[in-house]
């Protein structure tokens, strides 16, 4: 069963309208998990450490607590989705800037050769450098 399947089952169970919480453990004649309205939710007449542990766990997992956990999970999933989108954006920007830096390095290298370049070549290289710088400044 996938995580989404489990969450869907929990949500369906909550929508069905379980006994509202808070729930507590009563240890009269065994252990029982009950609600404030004194509705017995589960009980076991054979007291043992394991039964008490299970009863306390069930009581802690009342509908109010589970709804709070699901709400928090939803908020965290939204935040994660947003963070992933931002990461992808920054990675794209990083690669684009890396390409611009390489073009600038190449243009500067060719410009640094100076006297070996023709005037037409120098103008073309200057244009490449200006365009790359303008693209960098625009961000």
C-alpha cells in the first residue's frame, strides 16, 4: 500500500464521522479508550502492559489529532512543492549565467589578443561582450 493509499483511507475514515475526541484511557475492569461523551471506543477486559500501551496509542490518535497531522502534512507538501520549483528556477538561472560567463570569457580572451584582431573583429567582440553584460544586468 502506498503512502497516498494510507492517507486516503485515513481521510475517508475521518469523513465517515468517528466519535469526536478528545479520547482518554480508562482502566476500570481492563482498559478502554473512551471519549468525553463517555462513548466506549475500544476495550479489552484482560489488563496487560501491551493492552494499556495500545489503548494509550489509540487514544492519542483521536480524530482531532489526526486532522491536525493531515493539515500539517498538507502545508509541508505545499512548502516542498514551492521549494522544488524555486530550486529548479535557480538551477536554470545558474546554467544560463554559466553560458553567459563562458561567452564573456571567450570574448575577453579574444579582445585581450588586441593587435592581432582586425577592427571588424574587435567591434564584433565588443558587441558580444556588451550583449552578454546587458543580459546579466537585466536579471
